């Protein structure tokens, strides 16, 4: 698995989890969904993402 594949999988899973928590427990969990979206936008402009740095350190390869 490459860094890009893992990053997409993690982002998608986190969004789905936060939506589930918002529907099940509290709509305040939607702030977490917004946080993920803001981080994705930020990484598109700056070309830097903390999760990509973490995935590189655990040994995943660039795509």
C-alpha cells in the first residue's frame, strides 16, 4: 500500500466515523468532519500533510 492510498483510506474512514458519531450521539461531531475537510484543503495548497509524514515514518512508500 502506498502513502496516497493509505491517506485516502484514513481520511475516508475518519469522515464516515465522524458522520456516524454525529447521527448517533451528537451533532457536535460534525466539527471533526469540518476539521478533516480543512486539513485536506490545507494540504492541497501547501503540499504538506501531517498524516503523510507519519505514514512515511512507519515505512510506507510514495506512490
